[in-house]
């Protein structure tokens, strides 16, 4: 469901809980059964803590610090929660003590000296929100007086000249917090040195060097020991360089994730800035799904509810008004919209203190990474057994006099060979056995996954995809279906009103008010100017009018300007009593206005056929109100169907009057007041054109050729959805006649869970869908064995994004709530970028398979050669130095070469491997490794 629906932003109602409950009840038993049978098989999302601990314990690792570097730090996660709880508790305790002191003692506070150029200090401002001190705010004179002290215009914001921004940064600080310094190169060298077998080899090399020089002289005796040490040092350096480069890539990606773009009002116009560039005194618009970027005070809000669970731990939403105007950084807007004045940033906020205290855990194990740890453990155990056998065989042959040196001389003779020579011989045999273990345990196998994912993540950034979860890269490679939004993903999101049906007449183009009844013109302009989250302002340079808001809002406001709307004047003629924010379930939004003559007007706009059903009257060309007869209803419906068939999004505008006595006087009572939506008068039906993206048909064709079925899930009506799907190539000729190929959300919802499973594979287009319908669709497809990718941009899309195997949120139109629930953010909102993600996902598997074949072939061959030779001749053809070079090529250089190959076109003509790839891959690896070993 697109967030660009008409009207105000969508409502995240507490009634959304059924969707969440269904998510909780969704049967994951198949996945869980599979994970219970194998400790190296974990869920790709929300793996239980027990399974994460089990696979770590079962892993055979020579260097745990390196092997588990990019996995979740379970102890750190627990410590993080403890720290957050402590900060919450201490903040509440400080607040309680402050209020107690204030109630018992009438102590005078020390006056804080304000920064130069301002009239209020940072500590006073920070304490306002931290202590929720309404009395102090009132003593200061309310939000208007605080804005004056900060030299901020609540309408136009601060001046956007660089000097003003810098002045505020120096006075009140920047909106960032200290982060843990990145690990330098020498830390990675130290971690590479932690490998137990390499340490043993260095000790053996040192002993070999001493005994070699003693027995053979310095000219010949230094070679074996020094060459082993050189090879070990080279392995450590190459490993450290590779790991260090990976860490830099992850560091850059994490910076991108933190860099949230948000709107601020500066110099009277809305502009996008980084969250790090926010300053005290900024005026910030807040819409549903946004993150509160700093501490602040509410200026104006309508039905504004905030989810403060990230700071308080309580899951209930907190309504914000003049009695509770304090907004905390890091919280989410759950419902409504408003504007806030920023009063504290960075470390002056509780969120900043929390983030500065805890260090982020960037680790995350992926299913493939864990499975390869299982393969590495199995091969390692076989190699360990081979090393022990080789050691025993060589020791027995050595002490029985069956081992000869390169000159054919017996190395050990009972009673004749010195203790030193005998010990030197044992050390060399032990070094060979240890080196076999080094080669046998493929430490680089699981790390090759991380290397491939890090490489893919960096390249995907260039392809406009920001990966939030590592496992999404590999999971996307096995996707079998993509459930895509329409607006902004398949289309350009560049909307224009191209057709209108007003007063019983069709107007095309509708760009003039000529011939429009004055009463309709006045009501349309009034409703559009007040029932919106967009805004209109004059451009500084050209003086032309500029429009901001969602693409749908911009299209409607631009059309109203052509009808003669003066945005500021219209908004000053009436005041908003109550707002019903656009609801993706009801697909409409409304506003109650009190005009200057004390008359109350209620305006609604939304999905045309839904608003039409609420209308009892309409206004004709003479301005007279007429009854909405069944014949007139049918005429309007045909108009809507005709617009939709021409790929237009249809929106209707309606209004009614209301007696002022029926409106609750008290503001709190008004919040629970249901704005009347019956007996409406139809004002207009408009058709908004949103062209398909130029390359979308080709992108859909690539998916279909790759065996990935693309389905459209949209909130638009079924006729618009069908027309766009046909234009994009999602619907093939003749498919639209098949049963269930095109379905409405309410019809799909009406079926039982078992009934949905029978026909869900046939669905190509779902129109008039709600977020709940999208969730049901994802659940049904997953139960049918599909690997499901879902796109979403709105707050209510969060359950479906969370439920899907891969959640893809939109970087431009997506809300912060949607982004946090997703696995990958599509930065340009383009479906073609989704296809590129599939391509990179398949490349991950292809590269890993190449590396596995290479590594298993080489290390099993090396083990077999030394094992057979030790049994048959008592000597090993591959020395410790040679084995270390083999290990260097396999574990590091081989991984670097094979794991970083770019994807090829051939990858997109293969069928998808689907949900069971991991199982098949694991079994084939075990069989391959066992077959080669035995």
C-alpha cells in the first residue's frame, strides 16, 4: 500500500493490533522443525537466542575472535539492554527527585548564562523535555516565548544562511553523539595472531630454528624454522589486511544507515537536511511514521500520537497536545501530524546519552554463514583425525628406525641418537601434524560469505540499494516472488491532475476555474487548503509558488492553485477543530473546520468510489444542491471506471455542514469525536496521472525470465491497478480473464486461511488492498513455500515488511518506521533497483559455490596426499611451509578472488532455487566433503 494516498498521512491506529497478532500466530513450524534437527540451521529472521548459542558451541574454530567477528555479540546485546534500562531508571529517578524538591522546597535555581546572541541556555532547554516540566514552560511563556528567546519564527523557521546555522551549533551543540573509535589495522593483526595453531607453529618454528642451527650449522640449519615463521607472518598480514578492508566497508555502510534525511522549515520553505545538521531552534514538520529527530516542544498538532517505547519501555501511544507538548528524540510518530520546535540535540537529549553509552553491535550471522561453519567444523574434525593419525604413524616410524633424512641416513637409532636430535625430529613431525590441522580447518569458508556480502553490499549501494541486514543479500538470491507497490515503485511518482468531473460535467484539462460554479470553487479551495499535510510558499528567487508534500498532495495543491487558491489566505479564514488523518483501511481523510462566521464545515477526500458511497447529494452547474439518485450514482461510477481504465488514480472531494453545538468544546473530548461522514455532498472527482517508469516493463520481464513472479499490491481501485499492471507487463494478455488473477483486498480478506492457500499462487494484481491484506498475502505465499520479497513505504506496511523473507522499503517516500522494519532500503524507489538486488543476491550464492568447490578440492587433496604418503612411505611430500602457502592461497587470496566476482547476465536466466536452497546446499556440501575425504 502506497503512502502517497490522498489526504493526510495514514493512521497507525491501535486497531492495527489484529495484524500484529496474526503475525505472531503465523505458523513457522516448518522452519523451526528444520532448525531443531540441525544446530547449523538457523532462521533467517529473529533466530532464537538458544539456536544462536548452540551453533557457536558446536563450531570447531582455530581462531574464535576472527571466526565470530561478524556474528551477533550475544553478551553485548544483553549488556546493551541493561544499560538502556539503567538510563531509563536513572532519568525517571532524577525526574522524580526534581519534582519532589520542587514540591517541598522553594529553592531558587541558579540562573544560567545564555550563549551569546540568544536569551536562553542549553541546560534550561534540555531540562524542559527531560523533566517534562510544564510549569517551567508556562513560566517561560509557552512555546511562543521559547521560540522568541531562540530567535525563531514559528511560521518561517530560522534563517537558513550558513552563518546562522554555525552560530547555533556553537551555542547549543550538534545533533550527534560520540561513537566508539574504529579499530585500527594493528587490532586486526593482533586478532589474526590469536589463532592457536599459528601460535603452535611459531613455537615449533623457533625450536626447529634452534635445533637446526645446532645440528646443521647456521648456513643450512636456519632454513626450515625461518621459512615456517615467514609463511606464518605472511598469512597473518594478508588475513589482517583483508579483515581490515572489510571492517571499513561495514563502517561506511553503518554511517549511511544512521544518516536520516528529514524536512525542516527554514526561511519560510521546507527543505531536506541530514539529521546530523539539525540545530536548536529548527522547526520540524512531523508526519506519521517519522522519527522524532531531537528533543522538542509541540508547536501545533492534529491527532498526534507518539510511540515512546524506545525511551520509556512502555508500548502504549502517548497523545500530544498543549497539556503534554514534550517530544523525545528517538521516538516514532504513530498517528497524526504536527510541527515541533527543537530545544535540545545530541548529548543534551536522553536518546543521545543512550546512544553514546552503548556501542552498536554490527554483527549478524546469516543462515549460509552458519551452515558453512557447520561444514568447516565437519571438515576440521576429519582433518584433526587425519593429523593425529599422521602424527602417530610418523612418530612410530621415527622411533622404530624407519625414517630417513634426505641423504638416506636413518634419523633415529636407539642408544646412538642424541636427545637433542630426537627432540628436533619430534618437533618437525609435530609441526607437520599441526600444519595439516591449519589446512584442514577451512577458517576462510564462513568468512568468505562475509567477504562476499560486504563486497555485494558496497556494490549494491551504487545500484541504489542500502542493505540493513546481511542475510537479506543471500535470501534475495532465492526469491521466487516479489509483491510490489504501484505508486513510486512501478510508476514515477510524478502526479498531475489531468481530468475532473465537476457539477455533472467532464473537464479535460481541468486547469481553469472558468465555468466553475463559484460555490463549488470556494468549497474545493477551502477543503484542499485545510485537509492537507502539504504546503505552498513563494520561491525566493523566481517568486513563483512552490508546493511541498507527498506526490498526491502536491498534485492536488497544484491543481487548486490553478483554480485560484491563495493558500495562506484560505487557511486564515478558518481554524481546524479536529482531523481524521488519512486511514489506509478506510482510504479517506477528513477535517472539521470552524469558519469566521462560526459555521462548521467538514471536508472529506479519498478513494473516489468509497467517498461516493457516502454522498447523498451533489451540486449542479447552477450551484444548486441535487439529490444523488441511483442513476446519478451509476453515472459517477462509470466516470470513475473510465478514469481508472486510463491508468488514472481517482480521488473524490465531498463536504457537509455541522451544527457547532454538536462539536465537543473540550479539546480532550474532541480527540475521541468521530467526524461525521454521512450525508455528504459530492464536490468533484479528479483523475491523477502517474506515468509508469520508462524501464519498468523491461525490469518485470527480466524477473519473469528469471522465474520470479511479480505481483502488484496497491491501494488504488481494481481498474487502475489492472491498467497499470498491463502496461508494466505484470499482467500478460489473457491473464486478466483467469479467476483470482485480479482480486480486491476485501474479497481476499473474506476467504479463510485454507481457502487463500488454494488460489494465492494465481494472484497477479490485488487492488484496494489494506496493510492487513498485504500481510495475509505474504503469509499465504510463504506457507505455499515461496521466498517472498515485499516492497512498502508506509507505517502500516511494517507488519508485512517484517513478515516477508525480504522487506524492501522505499528510501524517498518511505517512513522511518517502514525503513526500520525492512531488510533493504531502495534509495531511488525504483523497481529496476529491486531487480538489481535479486541479481546481486544470486551472485552471492554463485560466488560462494565457486569458493567452496575450490577450497574443498584443494584442502581434501592436500590432506589425502600427506595421509597416504605418511602411511605408505613414512614421509610427507608437502612440508609445513608448502602447506602454509596452500592455506594462504585458499583461505585469503582464494576467497578474495572468487568471492568478489561481479554478477553476470547468465544468473538471471536460471530458475530461482527457492526456500529449500540452504538445506540442499548443506547436504551437497557434506556429501561433497565426505566423498572427497573418503
